[in-house]
């Protein structure tokens, strides 16, 4: 149960450390989160807080979402997300959560939706080997047999085949926190993070011995 933050991936750049080494970093803009709901074991069956980020217009929200915000006298948010917490009594609706929660953290896990690559074949999607490239070959990048005929007489579930590639949740663990620029709400982490520029990612402290 670790509280994290949500930020917008701006892109990659490089910085230099005290030894003069060049470090590739991803820049993430983390605007303050607003607590929109506090959940407890008594009322919801588990302890968590719901936070909102990215202001939105009413036309982009459902009636349920609009009513949820008006009930708590909050502005409208496009994105809502929950974080499990041990003591929900420490939080109140309308409270702001900023980058300060990562001040003492050296390693973080970053989660986001990977870049979608559309419908791809087995060679690109699963790294299958190709067939012979000679003129007589009729199998250059085909998947080949997908199962026996009589037994089992069907295609087993989970068979690696062509299909949609990317556009799924990916988590990169143990990324080093290089720098936190509090006045500009920027977080610099070493290495790359999932997703395209401009998309939201979730940053949580790594649950490892390295913190």
C-alpha cells in the first residue's frame, strides 16, 4: 500500500551528474492531485483514496461523474484513479497531493499504457523465425501449423498468433529518481517509461530493498 502520483510524460532528454556523466532521463510533469473520495473498510470494504487529475468540462463527463464532483464541491476532473492506503483517516476530500510524497524515494515504478502498434504478425509480435526466402518457398512470414487435427482437434487457448500489439498496461520497475524540480512540478527519472508523449503515467515508490 504505497501512495503515488500521476503525471504527464513530456519526453526524454539528458542531464549530467556531479561526476560529469551523461544520464538519459524521462521528464514527467506531475501536477498536484486532488483527493475526490476517501474509502474505508466500513463503507467500501477496503482502504483507499480516489484522486482526480486533469481538469475537464462537463460535456466530457458522464452525469454520474458530474454529480460525484458537485456532491463534494470539487472541480471536474477528466481522470480518476485510486491508491490503496493504510490509514485513510490521514486524508480528506479536497486535499492536495504533490511531488513531496517522493522526496525521500530513490527508486520508483512507472506504469502506463504502451504505444499501440496495431495488428501485427507473429514475426514482429512474438519474434517468430521466418521461413526460407528462396523463390520456391511459399512460407516467408506465415505462422505455420497451429495444432494437430485429430487430437486435440482445436486450437488451444493462449496460442501465440497474429493480433493487436501494444496498447496494454506496462510497468517499468526500479527506475532511479534523478531530480525533482518542485517549482515546475517536474520529475526526472533515469531511463524510458511506457507510452507516448502527452499520456498519463502512474509513479509509485518501488517496493524493493533499494529504497
